[in-house]
């Protein structure tokens, strides 16, 4: 089998490189965009050094934030287009253009830390404040790779193993740590209680999947609250037998933790009811919020990530701030989602917005590079 990143002698190298990192949501978006172009592309997976934050912030385009092995795969022939996502891959993409020349096009998905004019195109969502820049395309939701054929194959693989679960089946997709959001023990238990309440009311079952960002304790606190039949996939690094796509294919409803825009988008792509679990620490969030949560909210607010997130929200340039409530309001307002504990609209959820405009813009960049 040929390696697209290292084609046989005499064949043309891929015109597109996609830079992959440690976040599944970012990776799925850049691969979705590359796949939509219909041209060969090479995946360049990055692994990061502990010091990457400082080298990336202080030194501009560089490879000091990635391992030597990863840096070794970045060599001529250079691509015509680089697609990246996440702040850790930004200096790498800009380094590639520095080496190969300005004709290499750079497309970034999400929110760039560098100034937007450093890129030819940025594809973003309303959670980031980027709508005033001319080279930015704002889509209602993140890009995704959810296609019927992928879901059908996953369902065939898992149908027998999940056949014992009574319908309706409710997929519980659990995220965890993201910016100012933290899935503490109290929230994990509350998620379990509210998911079980929904399953009990419908006479159904739960299919639960944690993720790379889920704290290790969360599955234990969540499942301790369940009386309904359930199946648990507790994510761990290197686990190959992941039922996530099967859950998307087989679930009748979804519960998704509200900090994960990618999982919310993928659940909504199925056009089945999606319930958002409120991950905020504000007083009154969630159905069971009570004064006893006060100490938990204070502890969460004193975490390092929470402090740095608040500082960034108040001190960083507006273009670098994030407000996921914008996407929550859009999903609920469009009838695609409801807060967990509230009634879902009677009308079927509408399809996701068409994102072919992003593909067309990127193809134009490639064609302009080839002229």
C-alpha cells in the first residue's frame, strides 16, 4: 500500500497537507475539508514538546514546539496548500510557507492565535469573534465527517453487541476539560441522574462514551447514578474498538456535554433529538443546581485552566475570545437541540447548513496557486 506522504519515484506528491494534532475535533474538521476537495492529501501528525506554548508565542514560525520526528517529515516537495487547526499547529503551517515561499496557501480552521491576515482563508464558527475580517468564512457549526456509509458500517459492526439494550437508545457523549469548562465529580453525577431520568421516562437505555478530555473519575460517578440498562465505553489512549460512530448510527436521541462543539455538531448531523448538558458553573445551571454546589463552583474557578481562560476572555484581543453560548443559542433556536431536562420540539430537526462554500473557496485557492 502506497504512502501518500511519500509517493513512489516518478509520481506527483500530494498537493495538500493536513496538520493533525491531539484534538479529535480539530482533526476531524481539517480532514473533512481535505476530503471534500477530491484531491490526494497527506496527513502530517504532530506531537508537541512541553515547552511549545512559549516557543510558539514568542518565536513566530518555528518547529521548536514539535518533536524531532515530526519535524523530520516536513520536507520538500512542498505542498500547494496546508490546512491546520489549533494554536499548536499554527507556527508549523507558517514555517512551511516560510520555507516553501509565499505561493503556498494556508487555510486555518477555527480560531487563529496569529493575526488573521497571516492566512489566506480562515473557516470559523460564531463562538469566535472573527466576522469582521475579509478572509474569514463563518459557518453556523463546525465541519464534520458524518456520512451515511460510515455510520452504516459502524452499525453493522456493533449491532449484535448492543442488541440487548431496549429502545429508545440514548447516546450520552461525554467531553470534559475545555477552556473554562470542567467536568467535576458533582457534574458527572448530575449528568448520570439526568440521563437516567430521561431513559426511565422513555423506558429506554443508555449508550455512554467518554472521550480523551474526560476526567478518569467521571465514568464511575456517572454510572453510579444509573438504574436504566446501559453500555459504557470508557475511552483510553490506544483503544481501537471505539463504538462512537455506532452510537451516532444507532441512537434514537443524544445527550452531549455542552463544551464540545464537535460532538454536538456530529449528533445534530443525524437529525435526531439532541439534549445539551449544561457544563457551566454559574449559579442555577442544570436542573439540580443547589446552594451545596457553591464550594464546587469556587474550586472550579480556581483551577489553572479556568484562571487563564478568564484572563484570555478579558485581556486577549477580541478575535481570540470564545463564547460557546452563541452556538448553544443557535442550535436551540433552530430546533436542533434543547437543554437536558427540557422538552424537545415536536418538529423533526432540520438538516445542518451546507458547507460546500468552504470547499469552493479552498479550491479557488488551489487553482490560483496552479496558475
